[in-house]
């Protein structure tokens, strides 16, 4: 399955859980429920996966932790904030570059309509 097909499933799962739970919960709650929904779709994913950063000749074992990586193709960065800051977009783009993945979804669940909280970030897609 390609990144775009995965993205559609992920967005549908986000819509479903947002309709049922609404905004205002902790990011960890949305991560847990989204993981449950992804598993119902038989998708493989990793939660809070440590990603190393290599700087010159130095390997830092944990540069960051990805909230979710789905099918080793899509990074999901979960937020529950009043407003996404420009740095959130740049942060996810950096994660994509470090992992050589092509698609990231920045999802802010603290919105009235989930479609307003989903941002697609691409890296050479």
C-alpha cells in the first residue's frame, strides 16, 4: 500500500475518533485510540519509536521519538494544542528527512472539525 492510500485510512481513523471523543484530551489519549483504530485496519505501526540522529561522525541514539510510524511509510505527529505553530510543520519535515520517509501527517485534535487539524507534510513525494 502506498503513502496516499495509507493517508486516507489514517485520516478516516482520525475522523472517527474525533467524532467520538472530541477535542481537549491529552495527546497520549489520542495516540492510544488511534493505535487501536489502526490495528483494526490490520496496519503495522510503531509507537514512540526512537529515531537516531547522525551528526558528522557522531550517532545520537535518540534524536527524537516519532509518535507513530505506520507501515514504515508515514509518520504521524499528534498534537492537542490551541494553535499549531510554524515550528510544528518544520519539525515534522525534519523528522521525514532524518528517516528518509516521504509523508508525514501533523494532526491537531484540539479543533472543532478534524479536517482543520490535519496537515500533510511531504518530503520528495
